[in-house]
């Protein structure tokens, strides 16, 4: 029996030590309201631990504890929650990244039975790659209409689940910030029919579009494409099209990406994808360069070879995925993407 109590005491001390190793959590802000619209009061809290990691949770009478956000490290500048005029949650945050400029968003979030959805955004920005590209926008996803720098805008965008990727570079931002840099135009025989074709890259500050004109088809515009900034386009030695840009992985991590586009099986497809080495986390961890060829199914991550079943998707598929999710399609799990189906 004595041995049992000694073991129990040791276990309790071990548990206490483990708890003492956890970061301390501070409740930064707390708001109260009927956020699930069931007639009873709910609580939403914004907390931050001593390492600067932010978490937003809602205690809903209809669904219990719901996590809204848990993937954001911040010094607290521009960060907060409040109740909107129509009784919803308003989350505001900002970012300042030397290579990408700075922006400030305020998102209105509505609980729709399974998760919180973004239904309205106000934003202001300055593009780090093009300092003259700056402005402000107010956009309502429920109506698909807004005002950008005093001019009415509209886009076929519906309320969607709020997530860190939604906050970082979504299509609401694209609708508000599509200030086009100088077009990049390339000519060549891209579809292999012997005639000259023309490809135009319209690079915005947080999304780009690609227009391809060939003798086979009328001009085809693929938008949005390549969520991010600093878009560039070039030809490979084999005559394929390469688009490079800075891609966002959550609110704080970014990496140079390159997509290789080739005409295969009657369509323009993403034949290859390369992510250069990137730094993530605190303390910083370096994730090695990753390169994959979807035509062969072979790739390499940090010098280690791998194979993938992901296909060479069409530009239509890539643009449709970006429009639906605001995220990069066909990103291999070996490079850090979601698991393959």
C-alpha cells in the first residue's frame, strides 16, 4: 500500500511539473452575446500565452467550446475582438512583413451551425513589392458587393469558414486588392500546334490571373491563380511556362513558389511545383526545398526522393480550388501539404 501512495505522489509531482512547463495563458479580451442565436448568452475569449500564441474560443450554449482560431503568433498590435453592431463577432488583426508590406483587417464572423464563417471584411493595405499599391476596402460576402478606394466592386464570393488561411490571403482580399502590376506577356508555341501563342500574367498584390491565347481556342482567363504576391513569369529552356510568387502558409510564414505549366492531354496543366526553403515557427525551423514533377510522380524534399499520386491538374482545377478555399491546390504532403486522399 505504501508503494502505491509513493507511486501516486510521484505521478502527481510529475503531472505538476508538466503543467508548470506549459506557457501561461492570459485572457486578453472577452465579449458576451447570443452568438449562436439560440436566445442564451455565450462567451468569446481571446487569449495569448507567454510565447505570443493567440487563441480565440467561443463557449456556445448550443455547441459547447468551439475553437475559432489557434494559429497566430502576435505581439498584440492591432489584435482584438468586439461585438459588431448586428451582434456578431468582429475580429481585427494586422501584419507588417518587410517583403510584403502591411495590412489591417477586421472580419465579422457568424456562427452557422457547424463553424464560424466570415461574412464581412474591412481592410487596408500597402504592398511591400509595389509601395504605390495601397488602399482600403469594405466588402460584404453576404451580398458579394463592396467599395474599394471609393469605387463599387463586386465578386462571386460567398461566406466561408473562417481560418488562418482565410485571414492571410483569401479571395476577399483579392477582390479588394486586385491592383494589377505591369502585365508580363510571353509568346511561344505552348500547345505544340506550330502556331505562336500568347500568355499574359496579371499579378495582383494578393492574387494573380493568367490569360492564354492560342490558335485552338479563344483567350482563356484563369483567375484567381497563385495566391500571394510578387508574381513573375518566364519560359523554361524546354518552352514551358513558369510562374513564381511568394506564397502564404498561414498568417506568418511565406516561401518562394514556382509552378511549371505545360500543355498535356488537351489542356494546360500544372506539371511541376517547387517550394524553396522556408523558415517557420518560433524558434525558427528551416524546412528544406521541395520539388515535385506531377507528370512523373517523382519529387525530392531536402535531398530525399519521394513519389506522389497527385495528378497534373488543369489550370481550371487550380483556379476553382483557389476560388473555393483561398488555398494552394495539389500541394504534396511530403512538402508540407494535406494528406493525399
